[in-house]
């Protein structure tokens, strides 16, 4: 599914739609260049899952992983931009959380996460810079 997101409200609406379809055990790869809106979309998903549209959802850029308790399931929001080596992802426990929903920014820095992903959401800045383009794919679950 492809979607044009003209503003923050459209991003929040898409996040709410995605939250409704996510299941325990899903791993979502959020992809796109710096400033493409990965964190904004992750915030919208987490807020919808928590049922709290005012929930503070800081970027996990420096912490690498930020956990949340939500109405649907525990959520782990990871940002691997500062990951030094793909092997470090094992220490984060992202693949060991079968009872959680995992949202991962910059998952391409850890190929094992890309292989385990059940969703791929690519965000792009369109020519001219207004809005965002979102491409959402439900991937086959990996055994």
C-alpha cells in the first residue's frame, strides 16, 4: 500500500491504522533517510497502541531502545542509527521479545532484524519536500 502523507495529522492517522493491525511478535522495519518521518510514525503507532495521544515518546536515538507498556502489548521502539556493529543487536534483545511489538528505525544496520521483520514501512521525502510518501508492506512471517 502506498500513501501520501501531507502533514502530521495524516501521519498520526496512518500510525493509528497500523496500530490496529499489529500483533504481538510483529517486527516493523521503519526505513528512510534522515528526516523522512520514521520517528514521527513510530510515535503515532505507540500512542495509538497505548490509547494516549499525549504520551511522551522520545526518540530512542541515544538509548537505542525505549520500552512502552501499551493496551495491546509491550512495545520496544529501537533506533539503530548509532549502532556500532550489527552483532550488538543481540545485546538489545529485540529478537528475544516474542511477547512484544518491535518498531525498528534503521533496521538495515542489522540484517538479522530485516530477515525477521514482518512489516516494512518505507518513508520518503517527495520532490519539493512537502509531505511524505509511505510504502507499507506486510511481509511473510519468518519461522
